[in-house]
C-alpha cells in the first residue's frame, strides 16, 4: 500500500482532513488537479463557524490583519425594511467572519496541510477510483498525460460538487431540491462598503437571492443564486437575474453605480442540505460539497467542508484504534450516522423553510418582525449561520 489515506481534492475539505490526519501521524497524500493558487467560484464569505475551525487549526495568525473581517449582516427584500445587525456574541463562536478570496484561502489551507506533514501533488487529476470487490482501495490519476495508480488504506473524496469519485461509485444524487445554481463577479469602485455581509432576497429577482460581500474597502464579490427547482419551474435565467440585481435591486443599484467589473461572471452548482450525495461506500468517505454538506439556507459550505474533513479524518483514525487499519467499512461503522447526527436536524428544517417560505411576501413579514427587536435579529443570525454546537 502506497499511503494510509489518499485525498482527492485540496479545497477546504481535503486540506482540513489532510492536516488532521498528518498531525496524527498518518501517511497522507492530497491530489488536486489544479496548481495553487487557483480560483474557485465562491462568495468568499468565511462565516464565524468556519473561523472557529480555522483558528482552532492554528491559522489565526495568517488571517488576522491580512484580510477583511465582517462583523454583521444586512438583509433587505427590497420592501420597507432594511435590517442591519451585528453578529451576536456567543461563548462558542467568534464575533466576526472574513471575506477571503478562495485564491488566497485555499492556498493558505493547502500549504498548512503540507507544513503539517501531508504530501501534496498539485496538477494531478483523479480520474477514477481503484475498486476491488466493491471496495475502493486507491485512485487512478493523470499528470501531464501520464496515468498512475495510487493505493491506500482509505480514500477521502474531497473533490467538490462534481466529484469524480462519488460519481464513479454512484453516490451523487441529482435532486433539484438539494441543488442550487449561482453566479458571481468581482467589482471595483463599489460605494458604501462596510464590514457587513449583505444578503438581498430582493423581490426584483425573487426567487433568486443576491449578495454583496466586501473583499476590500472598494472591491466586492457580487452574486446571485437560486435553487434548481425554482430555476426550472419559473424558467429563470440567472444571467438576467444578475443584471437586474445590479441595476434594479433597491439597495444594491446605488452601491454598484459606476463600479467596474474586474473579473468574468462565473457560475457554479452547489449541493446543499445533505440530500445530493450518499456520503460513503466501502473504502471511500465523502466530505464537503461532494457530500452535499452545504447550508441549505445560506449556501455557505466552507464551514462544513472544514468540519467534515476533520470528522472523516477522525473517523479513519478511530478505525485504526479499533481494528489497526484505516480501511473504511460503512456497514460496521457508518460515517453517515455522524453526519446525520451533527447536521440533519438543522439542514432538513432549513431545506423545508426555503422550499415553503422563500417568497417576497414572507420575506417582508420576516424582516419587519426581526426589525422590531434586537433579540429577534440575533436569533435570525444565529439560525442562518448555525451558531450552535
Ligand atoms: C457561487 C458560489 C458562492 C459560494 N459562496 C460561498 C460563501 O460565501 N461561503 C461559503 O462558505 N461557501 C460558499 N459556497 C460554497 C463553497 O464554495 C463550497 O461549499 C466549498 O468550496 C466546498 O469545499 P470542498 O473542499 O468540499 O470543495 P471545493 O472547494 O470545490 O474543492 C474541491 C477541490 O477538488 C479539486 N478537484 C476536483 N475534481 C478533482 C479531480 N478529479 N482530481 C483532483 N482534484 C480535483 C478542485 O480543483 C478543488 O481544489 C459558494 C459556492 C458557489 C458556487
């Protein structure tokens, strides 16, 4: 066997798993098809829950003072109420998040995994799992046209929303209730940027939702997203929604007046709410977006990629303690149960709420109500960011 664990994908999920495993003495290899720093289409919002994990990994020094922090949220549906509120203080979570381009964040994370002892091969594309008697025991990879096979005690699929490993093993579930479509673009010269994540369920683009996230004092990450069932049912063009959001959304149009796009407008799919993946099969565990562990209300997935990376690593180390091997056997020790226990109650309620209540009239009522009292606003932020456990 070449490695204890091979990880496909060096995004937040793969890097956190690699870091954890290497720190515990495992011989671990991360393969990523890209060379870092690389772009990843994202809103770049690093929520307080993700910051908690990043700080506990030991990354506080690399983040603090180097990137824009946010301390609160703005919400507006385009009606009367514009809700602006700080992140409520809690004992378990920091009172701030960051906005960090994935170009920067993912390089920091992958370098950190390397510094902690993981081997990392960039520019290596995983093309298929190696499978014997239904069990994954390694991967096939391609590097500069050369094919190779790498064997391991266990494999972690952290290869994102279009996971080759999950797809090859029949583990992706393309259910529109758990799939979202998004577009994002960077703008320079944005007016009135503060230290708030601005989220606009604006009625001009409903049922899509838009965001303006402050990357620097003048640059913002601007985007729109919608659930696939809405896109199909209402025949939505996200490109048109983005144009409308920029030109017509009540509080966004003045902000972006005179701003210049400094990137192309790029799209991405998201797998949310645990419902678009089956998580595992013998020899293979999925984490992050490949496991559909993305917040169904906010579309935030970095938090959960970091957490599930660590959970998968801990799960494999438990296997070593109990059986002396990294080998993953879901029938005897399912990873799914751990994901369900930690997230299912919150994620299933979130999926249901978005499906039933994500409508302009309800948004107006909700924002009117939360505007009445600070404790309602605090509650809303805690619920949106899952600031519990
Ligand atoms: C437009 C948009 C906006 C978003 N905004 C936010 C936000 O503001 N905050 C937030 O928390 N989340 C956001 N998300 C979700 C977030 O981007 C993902 O949940 C998160 O990136 C998941 O991390 P991951 O490590 O699982 O996968 P990824 O970050 O996708 O990393 C997967 C890695 O695997 C590599 N890879 C893929 N295939 C292969 C292969 N075959 N072989 C080798 N390597 C491979 C890729 O190069 C990549 O480096 C957004 C998503 C989109 C699309």
